[in-house]
């Protein structure tokens, strides 16, 4: 059964950071659902069990999603093209109403939103590679 939590107060962004830090976002799975204005970013969370490494990502891993709601526009600049990026932090700038992900190896992911509304979903699905 999926586990999720939703944060709509930017002062609680640390809850998101604690959950996704040191996980690996999958640049191949960043998509905007135009009907719901939700940007979905797949990331992989280590299981803590025996694992093997592919492109620095430990498998098996648990499939998770960071969902940013009420998105007006977004940009992804992926110059490195390495697919998996280690997540460092999530930031919110209230003046342009922009949610941004920061990673160790640079990839720029920015979403301009109507309001801060972010959900983290742990699907429970184990990914083997």
C-alpha cells in the first residue's frame, strides 16, 4: 500500500527534504499531467537490504514520486544526460513562486506554481534495475 504525505506550507519543506535527500531522481520520468497541472518526478529510495550499484544507484530500491501541484510552467535542463541524479534539497522561492530541486551533479528542475503544494508518494514497488 502506498505511503504519502502532503506539504502545502513552505515552512514545512524540511519534511520533504528529510525524505528525499540522498535518493536518486530519474530524469527519464519527469512529466507534467496537463489535466491536473501536476509535475511528477520519479525517484528511487534505497531499501537498506543487500544491493548492487548501477550508475551509482543502489538496487533494489523503492519507487517513489515527488508531485508538485498547481504548476503553471516548468523547466528541466539536463546537460549531463546521466539519467540518475542524487537529490540534495528542495527549495521554494515565494516571490516568483518557484519550487526547485538541487542535486549533486547539476540538473535544473524548476516549477513555477500558483501555490506551494507538494506530495511525496512511496509506492511500495521494489525496482530491481
